[in-house]
C-alpha cells in the first residue's frame, strides 16, 4: 500500500524521524504536502456525525505521516523500538516534547523496552505488557483509530504508541473519564449539549453496572422498598414463573450475551438483524409461556441498552462481566451484598493507576481544575489545552506493571 502511495506521489515518508532506535527525533523534518485518505468504512468503530473521516491504517509509516500532517511541529517527537525476537515489529512512541511529562515518557519507554516476546501481531500485545495491573477488569490505556482523537490526546500531554500492522493506537496515561469521552463531544457547537450527553453516558454506565443486581436484591430480600403498585405488578408477573428471580436474571443475561456474540460473529447487517430477531422471538416466547417474568426482561433489556452508551469497547466488556459478579453477590446476601460489591468496585477504581495517574482523576483525588474533562465540557476556547488537568507524578511515584 505504501508503494502505491509513493507512485501516486500522495505521501512523503520521513525517514530521518524513523532512524535511531530509542533516540528522540522530530517526527517531521520536512513538510508533508498531502496525506491520502483511505476507505475504512468496514472497520469504523468510532463513528461521528461531524469531524474527519480519516482513520489510521495498518501501515505505521502512513500513520506517522498522517499525524505529522495534523501536527507539523518539531516538538512532535518519536522514539522507535523493535519488539519481538522473531518478528522485529516496529513500535513508535509519539509525544509532544513541550507538553508530555518526562517521567511518564521515560516510564512508558522503559516498559516497552522491557517487553520480551517472540512476535507482536497487534497493539494488544504491547498494551498487555505496559499496563499497571494485569488482573484489573478496567483498561488502563485507551485505543483509537482516529487521528483527531490521537491529536487531542497529545495536546493534553499524553503519549501515543503506534504498532506496525495495527490500526489501533495506544494512548496513555488514561483515566476513567477519558474512556467515557467520545469525539462527538468536541464537535458539538453548544457546550451544554455536550455536557448533557456526557452526563447521560455516566447515568447509563451506572444503570448497566448496577440495575440487574439491585433488582435481584430488592425483589428477593427487600420487596418492601418498592412502591406498593409497582410491587403488586412485579408479583403478578411472577405468579406462574417456575424459577426464582435470580435464576431468571442469569438466564436473561446469558441470552443477551449470546445475542451479542452472534452480532460479533456475523458482522453484517443481515447477521445483526438475525441476532436481534432471534432474541426478540425467544424473549416473547419465554414471557407468554411464563418461563421468564416480564420484569426481569425489562430490567435486562434496559441494562443491555445502557451498556451501549459506554463508548469504550474494553470498558463495555468489563461492565458485562461485573454484572455477573454483582448479581451473584445480590443473590447470596441481598442488598448488603449489592452494597459490598459496589463499594469493592468503587474502591478498586479509586486505587487503580495508569502510569502513576489515578484512574479516577480528577474525582479521586479531588482536583477541581480538571472538572472540565469530566461531565462538563469546556468551551472551545479552552479545549483541549486546559484539559491537561492530570497531576504529573515524579519518576518514583509509578506503580510497577
């Protein structure tokens, strides 16, 4: 593909920036006059109504060139690595020298250089080896295929890691609020509208993570907490169902996961339609045969819909797994088990770090200057430069991965 671009004279590759392994080099020594766009509609995972339609490709030279086209600054620095004793896969770390924290840059460089593997087939191989916690369900780096998202992250003082053969760019450090951002937030004209949709996503996150477990806990142990009319409605829908409420919840959660897997394995519009119609038919048949209560169906469906409001794919998967944990705790210990599981998850998120940056910053620890990067979007005059709210740790403050 690169040879094709060269023949068409659409691209200029900066060879000096890619030489000298482990040395800081400007990513751009000369001006790139034109960067071609490629058709990526088949793998567009971050669709937006406005903004660029360009996406990164699997060619690392093309990706670096498209980035230097957007940020033609000599402060845009590259460090090159060859990872994999057999594959010798090219890995390039990109950052703004006058913006990024040198301690974080050095830490990421050390972790990438310490990777010992035979081959690197995708950026996930790098991601697994540089995260702080390998057992945490929450991702500690962000991945994106969008040049504009990568550009914004660099302006915030974050670091981008490109892997040859992968269109996904690793962005670090990362907080929970970074994972809940969408490119549409920056492209909305009215900051109030962007803040409204941000708040809606956080509410959907809470619904997806907690609603099934809360419903099981209240119906099984504390039904008196429901309003009387709602309680009678729930009781009437469950008069002839053969299973306890927690069994119904696990059945519905299993059906939803099966539908999701069908949509992934058959990634076409026809496949998605077949999966949805199969799920709808199965649920309707279950309700009319009194196999499953209507209340559980409503709760599980609402939880599924809310999970799609989580923009980050890895975080969405984590919430699906967490649902089974919280429902199990609610089944065993009722509302107390639900509260304990919620507290445990919250405490884990508050203690988690990404290259020394608290995962829940600026909420925990509290940092009011960074609130413009959480629920409330700042005006365009202060974005994205004022979003460098993250505290910059010293070199010795990093947790080992």
